[in-house]
């Protein structure tokens, strides 16, 4: 079972670590143990090459997976994004690479391609789909999805598929591009930090596969952490913890350094800085998902469950600006959908069949607009690279 192998690998990493932590519940004991940062632990759980959640195993998204994304609610989001891409493409007046980073099974990109072709006769010559995904089975499904589209004549230009490592070296990022990151940032590993005795310390992970893993306090492992908290105005209460999204910062900086002209659309669940220091967020926002069941324990089902946290958009905005991006828009997903024509997609229907195409689309629109989780907590941030 992959869980045992991954746990053993993490245990070996901890045993060999030169970092030292002290137990969270030491009760005055003067005891130190070897540890790794929570970020390193989370990275192994999600992205270990052989056993990581996002790099191995069965399909992770959808009914048979562990969670849904907004692209799983009908085809409404893809219709809106296709229209948005067409409008943006006209402003640049050059062919664009239409890149989805963290494309999963390719469902959203395929829906956008099909919707774009229906909306515009020039879609095929204007947009080339590029899918970036690290999960082998997801990539296989994405390839098959686009093969099916090609056979039906709906795909447009030939799609290209890359892993993340391949994408950084590919020429597509250096050409005019529209990059879509739908629920990508919340999948990056995070630092966990806490305020203990008035000081910011990091949460580390100690233990081994046989006895289990547990949390310890340790010195900060990234010199940027204190500066980030101060810049974003986050002052933690005594005992409060929060997540630091250094992976998102590194992604924005690296993408900003290689893109020459284009736009990045970030769609994710998240908040502004004041939410992370609020009294009801004493334990932060970290959550785990397995077979659509939520928990707050990342030390079980190692490599078998998703580990995620809410995206801090104040942090993302500041990091984007410092990395050379220009913030074009930042609104709720509900407002983004409305501003880009979703209400025009509602259809009058007098029939009685609740499973008709018209009724399914109307229900999907209502769910995206009226669901508290989907409509208000999901945000859209649009960044330009010129």
C-alpha cells in the first residue's frame, strides 16, 4: 500500500533532518526532537514523485474522487471563460496560447474549446489549448477527452500536454498567452506558523511511520515569513496559527519572469488578510478531503487525501505586484460570472422535463450564483504581464 511506503519515506527524512523542534504539548519538558517543516511534510504527501496525492493513484476529482471543482457544475464556467477569452483575444489581436495550469482531467479546457468554437468562427486560428498536469491518470484522461473532441470536430487546434517541469522549459509560456489557474494555488504546500509566547514560530512534523507523526514547534525555516505577515497586516493572537503560501509566491514570481505578454486568471476559494487574524480562525484554514469527507487531520491517510487551505488574496496581490504583474481585477466569482454574461445564458423553458439541457444549465447557473460557498467565497483575480 502506497501509504506505508510514503510514511516510511517521510520518517526517514525526519530522522536524517538537522532541524530541531520541541513538542507542542511538552508541559515544561526540556526535550527536543528532529523534525521537518510542515511545508516539507505537505509537499511529500501531495507531490512525492512515486506516492504523492497529486502525482499518483486514482482520479482525484469528481464523483469518484475526493472533491469537486467549480468546473464540475455543468458547463457554465467554461461558457463564460470562452467568451472572456474571445474578448481578451480581440484586444491583443494576436493568436494566443490558452493554458490551463493544473488541468486535472482536462474537462474545463475541453469545455472551453468546444464553447469557443461554437461562439467564434475564428476560434481555431486564435487559440491553441495547452494543458499542464502532473497526475498521470489525469493526463491520460485529458488526452482522451481532447482526442474525442478532435474526432467530433469540436477541439480546434491540436492540444499540447505538459507536466509542470516540462512547462517551465516550453516555449508556450514565452509567447502571448492567457493562463487559467482554477483552484491551483490552494493545492500548493504551505508553511504553518503560530504565535507562542508572543513570538512567531513554525509548526514542524516529527515522529515516524511506526508510531505516527505529530506536531512540534520549531524556528522559522523561511526568512520571508515575518516580513510577509507584517506587510499584509496580520497580527496573530496568542496560540493562533495560520498558513503561509510561499509556494504561491514562488509560482507568481517564476511565471512572471518567463511570461512576456499575456494574462493570468486565478480562481480560488479565499479571503483578505483580516480573515486570517480573526478570532474564529484560531486554527487557520487547513483542511483535508477524502472521498468527499472533510477533516482537519493531515497526519492520517498519508498520500491518500487532499490537503488544502484557503488562498490569502491580500498576500497573492502583494506578491503579484512585487513580481511584475499588474492587477486588472479582483472580484467574487459571482460578480465575474455576471459581468461576463452568465445571466444571458438563462433560458426560458416551459417544459416539464427536469433533466432537459435547458433545465440543467439553469440549475447550474443558479448553483454558481446562489451557493454561499461557490458565489461569494470563491474569488477571481486577473493579472496582466505586459
